[in-house]
C-alpha cells in the first residue's frame, strides 16, 4: 500500500509518536510515563510522510458513540504539502484496505486555532454530518454514490 506522500509505519514508531504527542488530542500519562504504542485497539493504519512532518491515523474499532466505519483518529500536518491533498491520499489508502467503508472524524473546535474547524477535510470533499453530545463536530466521507441520512446528534 503506497501513495505519493504517505508511507505506512507501525504503531509505536518514534517519528510518528513525536507528531502524535503534538496533536491536541494526544493522551499523556499523568505520572509522566512514555507511551510505547499510541493508536489504541482495533485495526489501524499509521501513515507518515517521508519527511516526518505529517501524520494520519486510521482506526476501525467498535465506537461507543455508534458511529460506523473507519475513524480518522489523528491528522497533523506540520509540512508544506496541502492538507486537503494529504487527506485525499490517505482516504484512498483507507478504501484500499477497507473497501466501501464510511470514513469519519471528530473535530474539537474549542481546541484548534482555525476559524473554520475541519476546513482541510471539507476542501478534500468531506461533509459535516452532525455533532456529538459533547459538542465535537462529526465529519464524514462516503465511498460510492449512496449516502445515508445525516446524523444530527450522537
């Protein structure tokens, strides 16, 4: 599985972990321990750019919220490649591994600096599909031509 801008790495890769730890949703141990693995349970795909300046993590797992599909758990871009281009490439890699699956992510608008949270995903063709009870924005990308009705709140 390859693309122009992404290489697949293992959960626990030191270069990927460094980017993960700079993401707003990174979980840190209170006692200061260092994480060896950082993605979490389930099927996963960890993508890193060759320059180690962008990270994308896909997870397919049982989501307690009821969301179905493959979750973009982390996307962080510190490099010069357009984020929407990286997202499109990562979604194609996800669909190679999980054909026909709905892709989704959560955006915490309070934790990012953008005045248009999720803009790079929207530019990549994703759409807003609702809010979680906790106020996170749900974005999704469907494969194929049929889309279920949007969820308002989960």
